[in-house]
C-alpha cells in the first residue's frame, strides 16, 4: 500500500508539471519526477512480479528500480539547487557529482551481484537483508540519497529568504521539510539494515511503521513543494490575463480619443494589427501611444474625464508591477513622436 501511495503522489506531480512543458525551457524536474515515478512503480508488487518473471525471476527489477531512483534523485537535486541558488555557473562544476553517481551505480550493481537469491521477491531486503552484500547494497543507495537530499534541503533553507516571489519561498520551505523527512528515512533504513544483520528482527519490525510514515511524509512535502511553482504560475497567469483584458477594454476608448487626433504617434498603423496582439503587448503599446499623444499635444487631456485618468493610472501601475509580464515595445525607425 505504501508503494502505491508513494508512486501515486509522484505521478500526480508529473501531471502537475505536464501542462507547462511547451513553455518551460528546463525540463529537468519533469524528467527527474518521471524517473522517480518509474522507480516507485516498479516496486509495486504486481508490477514487480510481472516484469521480473519475464527477466527470469532474478530480481533485476529491484536493481533497475534502485538505479532509477538514485538517478532521479540526482537530477531532481540538481534542478532544485539550480533554481534556488543565484550561482549561474553551477552547471559547469558538477563533474564530481556525475562521477559520484556513476560510482554509486557501479557499487549497486556489484553488491547486488553478490547477493544469493531464490526467485522473485517483493520483499527483497526482508528476505535477503541478513546477507552482508544485501546490507551493503541498501546502504550504498541510501547513504547516497541521504547525502544528496541533505545538500538539497540545506540549500533550500539557506536561499529561501532570497526569493522575490512568495510562492517560491513556500515551495522551498516544503521541499526543505521534505528533504528533512528524507534524511530521517535514510537513517531509519540504515538502522533497520544493522538490526537485520544482527538478527534482531523484532526491533527491525518495530522501526518499520516509522519508516512507512517517513516515506509518505517525505514524498508528500517534496511533491507539494515541486508542484507549487508551476501551479502558482498558471493561476497568476490567468489572473494577469483577466486583468489585462479588463485594462485593455478600458484603455481602448482612451486610445481612440487621443490617437485619432494624433495618428502620427501610432506605432502600428493598422488598427486590426494591434487588436490581434497579445493582451500584455497590446496594453503596453496602447499606453505608450496614449502617453506620446498627450506629450505631443497636451490639450488632448481635456478629452479625458476622471474615469479615463483612473484607467490610465491603473494601467501604468499594473505595467510597473514587479511580477508583470515584461513586454518591450520598440519603435520602428522614423516613428518617434515629435
């Protein structure tokens, strides 16, 4: 049940990330989320048994799931750290990280090959955790994950206050807490590995419920933290579009009053062309043209009433906002107001 719940949480994150795939330039979070989702899905008993039976019942699916997990955790960590830190040269300095990841994968393969197994097992570490190679196999994976999530969580808490957008601060807080639960999860796994080697199965089973809770908590906080930015951007984008449509509607009348008198200030001669532009670009362009018309011929201000002035002020304040979509408007040569 825990495997299904964990897989469902991370697949839900993938669903939240998919709508922005066309506009996002960096797909590393989505790629990492899919990789981790595959790893968790492979650990679902029915999926595990059906695939491993095709592979000869050698538990290669467990190895594939664990390799997929460490690869996904690595790239997810890099994406989070890159987003959280102001250092733009971060990507150029990670050859050591790739070498460490490759070493971990080789260590997993080597220790796995030394484990004596008998048929497919959906409880791999429960069945074979009393073997030293199995304990080493588990420890290599989780020590690496613990190191990676520790660095990631520390980075999130360190740079959280530097984020200008509130939803980024919220996201980093959730991710940092998720990483903290992930570190607890790693410690619990290592404790259970030691207890299993010592033959203290009752003590190991007593720790297991805490491990299950830590898995759910870590996944829940990480998924929420990673889902907050794309969801928040979509919500803010919809609100901005509604605000821009309202401002464009109010500014159109003012634009017609002023630029009909001084059409030389219009940056686009064809009225239909300006109506087909993006709302933010259209708002910006009309505001510039209205301001140019009033600058060239101040007497046009007499055609504007209090409502018009309020609309102009609202449009100026909106376009000057810190989070508004920036739309540069450039004049063609020879179209400067005189």
